[in-house]
C-alpha cells in the first residue's frame, strides 16, 4: 500500500471528477490519502471530503500565501477545529519567501501559532518551506525548545541544513514529484542522506506531477511514480519503499487508522 501524505483533493474536486480520481488512486495501490487545508475559510469543504471517504483524512491550517488574510495570531481556533475526527495534522503552514504573497512577519506569526496548535493538540505540523531555510530553521529550533512537537517538511526542496535541522528535532521529510525531475540532482543528493524511516511520499496534487506525467494535472495515483524514483535512489525494492513510507505516515499521523486486512 502507498500513502499520499499530502494532496489537495478539494482543488481536484473543482474539476468535477473527484470520485474518478479517488478510484484511480485505489487502483494504483494508494490506500490512504491526507487532503490538506490551505485556508480556514475552506476547511469545511476539505473536511467533508475526508468524512465521505474511507482512508482519507485531512489537515487544518493556513498556507503562508494566505497569512495576510487568514493567518492566525494564536492557536485557539486551530485547536478548537482540530477536535474533528477527520483532522490528523496541523497545516500546511510555514514560510514562502519566493512568492511572498503575504508579508514575512504575518507568515512568521501564523507559523508560530500553528506550532503552538501542534504542540497543544499533539498533532503533527505540516511545514511548507520555500526560499526560507534560515528562518524556518530558527523558528523550528526556538519553538521546539519551548516544548516538543512532531511534523514533516512537505514537498522538500530545501538544502541539507534544513533537512538536518528537521531530522534533529524528530521531523520527517516528504518527497514529491520534483524528485523525478531531470534538474533535481541537488534534491536527490539531500534525500539520499535521509534515513528510510524518516521519509514520506506525496503528490501535492494537483501540482508538480512526476515524470512521466509531468505537464499533466497531478493526482494521488501518480504517487507511485515518486515511490519508484525513491526506491531507485535508495537502492531498495518498491515493496520496501511502500512499506517504509506507509509505516512512517501512520506513525506520524497517528490519529489516522490503518485499515486492517479483510476489513
């Protein structure tokens, strides 16, 4: 079984073929998916998708792009909404200094509020980090010193310093379709050094479709291509990658329940 640990099924639903997308994922061996919230104003839409489907859970959070309009100053609302059965993670949150759709200070403030919510609920933090390695490392270290929390750097594209800092505080690293891109040699070098028991896989669908689907709308079924690329990189079998990354996903997102054989 494969787990797509980060996808945006609400975005795919807008195309009107969500049930077909989920069916193709099942056929490709994707037994579980986590659909990620990027705006609290759209949380109920995200949660409803998870509530309707076995093996699909959701997160709760505000993407750094949305921090100016919807960023959180405290953990209060996040903690309240995280009580829903479908919610297994906090985020995505973090810092994006590439696009800077929201002011950096608003991003940092909301990031810290999400960390407080993760600490308070015991749910893992889902971190987006782009062109912001230094500040991401600093905030994670500062906040972890106040009290531990788990999490993942999703769609990892950063350098080795962020990878090491994340691993040092017990985080996981998630590989997306960028791993398969021809010019992603530096990323492959970093992922090569990440222990197998700390890796997840994801699509970030509908974005970043892996080779050989690059250029198409991404969907959870395509996580199999990323898994195959990761197996090649780590010089292990596809079965081992599937087993390890699925075990890691259920360990991190402990509120999600793995289906029992025959269930």
